[in-house]
């Protein structure tokens, strides 16, 4: 394949350089004309927290890796040039295999994390809008999405909590099942509190309140998650109406004592109270966990959950690697034939569908003894019609790459083959 990938990732550069190299959606869109000016036939650029990658395809030859690296450096170098050693490059099947592994979560900072898939999808969508992604990269990026879908369906590579915050929310779901009817209070506004608040918001928590000694920090966090704020010196008064409490303050020992929680329990009439203590030292008295209808978990429990989840994900990595190789093999097989045979087959199905529908609509006009003749005749006509483009496509397999791609692409576009593949009525 005449494809290359150049980029920067957590494998090659620290966080500050990755942040410097990151492209926004608007920057990606405006960069496409300058990328294409390098003589590329197709390109897709995407950025996430852990990587920025540029994929390019050339019809006349392999795109220049050095030119692509220089382009990225010139776009984002600014007053602080990014060292060339921070970039990696891959060619041909290696570039494609890398994309499939990234989409499946095998190359993430935390194995199985598929956050980058959103960035891949966004970058590809922009490339389609601007006309930068042609027939070749469309197939490659479709394979990336397919690899992700298969890995998620067949393995547990992305299951389980991978952070203290996600472990806390996972435990809350185990206790209450439906979070949409529950009320949560987060005591704190640091990184763990912020992530937990976002995850609870994403899960549709019924109500979310934030409290902190610094009211401004509490207000800022509440604004990002559609929550409310509670004065720090008054939050204990509202505890009887709270189902989930997540405390995440530093150097604040026992802001909730077992005695205060016991008093809260008297007005809850046996309702479950779920407590997560992420504080260092403990924000919640450990003895509170011995109270009736109170579930208390601390950082040790959460970290153990995270360790077990990551171990489980690693155990499924070989299965995902097999899916990557399966999809890569399929893609390389398609490339070797330029999808001529599947295109001819799809074209035949489309025309046969039209023929059979029209015959079924009008066959009642013919006598019963003539109906088979009509059916056979129309079949022969449509088969001969399909034969014409089929012969041209097969003859073109010996031609230049852009001509072959253009011929296949033209047939698929003229007959709407790609859109029809998504039509459920064509699969019945």
C-alpha cells in the first residue's frame, strides 16, 4: 500500500510536547489544503490527548515521510521547536496495522482505553467533508472502526474501571443500579473529584452537588457538570437527602465521623448510604462502614479494582491482536484485488434487486405460462448489463493505481453501492 503514517504519541514524547502538537477540529480542517499541496492523493489528520497522527496515501508513489514531519513541525513548532526524534513514522501495511491497534485500544496509555477512537472518527469525518479522504483511506479507516467494534464485541479489552474515579462510579452502579434517581454529593474539587463528577454526570445522576472550602472552585466544577454548590460549613445539614457521598480532600482527616453518619442514618429510614473515601488521610471515619445500610469504600479498594481491571484487559490483549491481524489480512487482500470482485458482486445484487422488484410488480399482466419466460429473459438482460462494467473493471486491474481506484470508485458511486450496503432492505 502506498500509505504512510507520521505522528507523535505517548510512546515518543512527554505530555507537554503532545499538548503542543495537538490540532483542534478547526485547525485540522484548515490544514487540509496545505497538506494536499505536498502532492498527496489522500490524507487524514487527527489529535487526542495521547497522540497526533497524519495518514497519507499517494497514487503515484509513497509520500515523503520527511516532508510530512516537516509540515507538522512547521504547523505547531512555533517558538518552541519540537525535536524530530519525538516523531515516529510507518509505511505500507505497518502504518495500517498501527491504526488498527490504536483504534482497538492496544496502543493506548492505559490498555483498552478507546478515547482516541473519537479523535479518529472526528479526523476522518473532517477529511471526508473536505474531500481529503478518498477511496483508499475510506477503506482503511472503515477497517479501524470495524476492528474496534469486533474487539469490543468479542473481548473484555475495554471493560472494567481504569481509574479511581471510574472505579467509584462503577461501585455506585453496583449498589444502586439506576443512578438517574439518586442524589450525589462530591466533597472536593481536585482532579479525582472533577473526573468523578463528569462520570456521574455522564451516567445521568439524578442530582449532583459540589462542596469545597473554596466556593469558587466548587462553582467552577458545578458549572461543568450541571450541578449545584453547597457551602462547606453547611453540607452536613443536607446529608439526610443524599444517597452517594464521594469525599476527595487532601489533609482533611475525618470530615465525616461515624457518629455524624449514624445520626444521618436515623432520618434516612433504612435507605442505603453509599460512601467513597478518596481522601489522604481518610476523610471518612473507617468505622462508618460498620453501620447498618452504609457501604464505605476507600482508595485501597478502588486501586485494587483498577489493578484487577487492567490485569483483565491485558489478558484479553492477545485476542485483540488476533482481531487486528484478521482485519489487516482482509484489508490487504482487498487491496491486492482493488475490490474488483466484491464490487462486481454488489453491482449484480443491486441490478437483480431492481429487476426482481419490477418483474414482481408487473408479472400479473402476463399469462401464467409466459411468466417464467419473462423472468428468464429479464435475468439474461440484467446479467449482460452487469457483464459490461465487470469486464472493464477486471481489465483495468493491470493499469495504474489511480485509474484502477477511480474505476472501482466510479462504479460504486454511480450505483450507490456503499450507501446500499448500509440499507437493511438489501440484507433481507
